[in-house]
């Protein structure tokens, strides 16, 4: 059942988001603080974000970081509100999600 749900969510997301555009959004807006090569950075590496966060939570956090930082377990907010539209946020969350095929929540 989990596999069917997972495949359904992937199909829906692919129809609504663009990974390649998300990669461009990442390069222009996120790469200053977040890396994807596990070599440090000011913000959390997006491989770790991809493994531990659900895509819908990434969207919520990017949309309103000052409201969401405590729900993500941070004691302070260093994430700025980015000038991204709704589609760009969906696309970058799709890019982040695609970095890791296996998710922490899949173990449950």
C-alpha cells in the first residue's frame, strides 16, 4: 500500500512541478547557502533536507520561513523570505525532493 501511495504521489507531482526549472531556481536563489554535495554551507545540505523532509513541508517552509522554523526544529530563523512565485516554490521543492530517492519516512 505504501508503494502505491508513493507512486501515486510521484505521478501527481511530476505533472505539477518541473525539476529542471527547480534546479535553476535553486542555482539562482538557494545555492548561496545550501549545497547539494555534502561539503558544508551556511544552510542545511539539500541532500539531508531531501532525506528528512516531505515535499509539502519544504513548500510550507520556503513559503513562510519565519512562521515554520520552530516546526522544523530550529531555535532561530536564518532563512530569508525569497521572492519566488508559487510555481517556482513547487519546482524547487521537486528538485530538492529528487536529490534522494529514499526517504526517512519510508522506513516507517
